[in-house]
C-alpha cells in the first residue's frame, strides 16, 4: 500500500515534467548542430561550427571523418548529394553521384546472354567513377569559410592514429569479411592479419591517412590525378576493371536546382534527379495533403492505408520515368510533382480497398540499405542535408591497395539490361540503363523544409528505396502529428514500393488492430526489424532553438550541438 502511494506521488511529480519535454526529448542547442551516424564524426563537425565554420564546412569535415570511422557507408570512394539552404539566397543541390566509365555499355551485365548478378554488384566493373571528393570540394569552394585542409585534418588524425572499434563496427566488419576475403588490401586494412577486430581494438588506416593527406594538400587533384589515381587505375587494370585516368580526370560534380514543393503551407526543398527521392517525396506529399492525417491519427489503419497507396503510385512512376536528367531530358518531373496530378492520383485511391500493383512482371533491381545521412545547421541558420553512399555496406569490398579507401559498387543501381526478361519478369526500364558518363538513379532524399520563409526542418536517411518513405514519414510525423524531432525519428515506419505488392512494417511500430485493419482492406503485410536511420534537426519556430532527433535503430549515432 505504502509502495503504491510512493509510486503515485513520484508519478504525479515526474510525469508532467516528462510530458512537457515529450516522451523522447530531442537534443537541443542554440548555435549549431550536427547529427550523423557516428559520434566522433558528429563531434568533429560540431567543433568546426564552434570554430566559426559554416554548415558546409561542418558537413565536409563530418563526411571526411565518417569515411574513416563509419567505413560501411562514409566514403571518399563513393558518391552522393549535398543539399544546401543558405540563410539568405537560393538553395542549391550538389550532385556528386558516381558516373559510369566511358567504356560502360547497357548490356555489360550480361554474360553470354545471361544476367550476371556478381558482375553487376561485386566485380571491378561494378565500380562507378567516385564523386565524393569533387562534390565536397565544390560545395566548400562556394560556401565554406575555414581552410579546406582544416576540414580534412581531423579525418587524417583518426585514420593515422586510429580509434577504438565499437560493438557495431566490429559486428559489421565481421559480417563483411567473406566479401572482402578476395582482396588482400581489404583484409589487411580491416582485420588483424585475417582475425576479425573485436570491440575495444584500435583500427588504424595508414594508407587512407596518406590519401587524405594528398586530398588535404591538393584538393580533388590529390584524388583524381597523381598517386591516388595511379593506384586506382592500377587496381582496375589488374582485375578487368574499366575506370581509366581519363574517366577520373573528367569527373565533375554538378550543381543542380533543387526540386520544390509545398505541403500544408510549408515549402519542401529536396533533391532532383538523378535522385528519384525528391520527385517521389513531393508526389506523395501532394497526394496526402488531400487527407486529414492529423484527425485520422498516427499509425491508424486509415492513415497507413492512405500512405501506402500514395507510396504505391509514386514508386510506379519512379520505375517508369526516372533516370539521369542529362540522358533523359523529357522526364515529366514537373507533372509528377504537380498538385493536379496528385488530385488525379487521389481519385484513383479506394479508401475502402487496397489497389493492386500492375504489371506483375516487374522486379526492382537489388538495392542495398547501406548509405548514410548527416544533417547540419549553423549559427546563422545555414543548413545542409547530405546523403552519400558506397551502395552496399563497404561498397564493392575492394580497398585500393596503397590508397586505403573502399571502392563503391554503385553501378548496381543501374537497371540490369535493355528489355531483359527473367522468370520473375522484366528488369530494366529504359531511363536507368547503363551508358558512358551517365549517373545511376538514386533514392537518396536529403530534404529541407521552410515555414513562413524560415528554416524549419532538415532530414534524410539511408535505406535504399526505403529512404524516400522514411523521409516522408519524418515529415508527416512533424507536420501532421505534431511530434518533436526525436519522437518523429523514433515512431514506427512502413514501406510500400509498388512491387512487390506488400506493406513492410516495423516490428513493434504499430498496433495489431491497425495491422489487421490493413489486412482487412486487402493489403499484404511483411514484418521487418527496422527501416532507415533518419537524422533530423528542427528549428523551433517559437524559441529558435535547434532540436535534433538521432536514430537509435542502430548504435553509434549522435547529435552534437553547441
Ligand atoms: N545506393 C543507394 C541510393 O543511391 O539510393
């Protein structure tokens, strides 16, 4: 009895406090904030902000640090997108997606007429010309304040002196060992003479430190020319790879105009093609704007059904229309992201019945969930959303001997072959077939929201095609369901991608009633352990305080503010 009374008193004192801060309180800061998937990298970015760096300076330093401390996706041998919203002036999208080498061909994934998955995903042919160093440098040149070498220096120290391996890094390195076993330089870098590293061991990457030192001193020339390029090309030549010196020196990051949309009065700024993410995100938000999601409630059958149907339609259009804009000048991006198109799409949704995805003959190419995202806001409220990737975890698994960095296997994001028909169905819609110099279609969706013309939210996630739906749900959770940044990140997620015709839902994310309700509407459901790793920053419109949500679905991430 006495215990019950004490518990009641404690509850009365504690609960209102907890409620005032939200069940899952965000990390708060006044001046600047960096959220990434690895704590040391977030700290490095936050230090750059504290030393007067801009959001772009901090993003660049964090990205270089992740290439050392989060080698599953942080990289200099891959590519990605950096979306920048200055506190005044127009936002810009830096596209540093990998490109297909000049010798690439649409049918290069066929082996004597048969699709060869290994070649497409795990050979030296699967490596695209890396874009990260060029992209980070281009963004820094335009929007950085601190010296370039100061942004690379912390990564050099981490690579040279080493850092303590976490449980998560040890787990993921152990998992990738079979794939790396063919490559002596990879085994030398990521094991202790073939024995897996344990949590608490120190991981030193001296060759990577040397490459980063060349990049710090020479900028992109330290990567795309000279010793680093020689080492990369030698590795290609030794294993029937096709990237040449000419491919490397021809690589250039592109500055694109971000896609814009609106959602319930907020401005959406997001990534244009060659990402499919922004087009699909705006298309889904336009459809969902026609439904009172707040009244229908978070995680209810009614809300989840409307979300799944908007996802189904956006992913069907993704497959049909989207690819590298420089090779597909007639993509109907304007139409797909228009409000009238959303009205048409909404009219095709039966609120009492699941639609059926058609044609049943299409299968998506395999895509990895291993990418990484970081969000940054600085004191002046400049913002960066940066998502970059090696495609699979540790990319191709190939460390360039003597250069110490992993090569991507991003060519796997191109469709398999023109008109190829397998027993499962057609693989290979035209806009995303391989071609020399072309950028493979991506799902990466770095996104920034404005409210009343001011910076409001920065968001993004890894997760292959699920990225787009994860980003969508962080937006809906904040805008429709009034969640703070941390609760919006923590809330359960679903994914529908047109085909297979099923809703994937996070275990423990939704009530049995809601899931059974979806089944009763005719949806097929598939349980998944988790989806995405979103990193979110919100600028509180009332207090101007930065509030961050870090995704605890995987360990090691951190929001660091100052
Ligand atoms: N490789 C993952 C993506 O580009 O979406």
